C-alpha cells in the first residue's frame, strides 16, 4: 500500500485567497480518491504561530507538500494540479 502524500495549508481567517485555495484543494482531493491527507493550520493560533516561525512562513496562503513549501501565494488551478501530481 502506498503512503499518502501530506498537504498542509497555512491560512488566515480573513484571507480571501486562503478561502479560494481551500476550495481548489477540496475539489482536487475529491478527484484523487484519498491519495492525500490535508491538514489546515490557522496561522494565528498558538500552534500555527510556532509552526510558521519554525518553517519561515510569513504570509498566507502557504502550501506545503510533505513538509516542503510549494506555494507562498494563490496558484492557478493548473499550477496546483501540476505540482501536486508532480507532472
């Protein structure tokens, strides 16, 4: 059995780009039949602050794939799919 890829989204409560990226991720994940695990981290929470400080994250949305930053901005849907599928 293959190990699932881990996606982590750092987001803010009032960030419109974060909401858009969440929708794109959920659409992508429903099409991928559970090959990925999504974790959402609120950057203003105590845990989110510590994790973002350790990973040098200063803006949202920031998206990580297997603990590696892949986007520090709102990507297009095509960019997101290419990066997550590693095409």
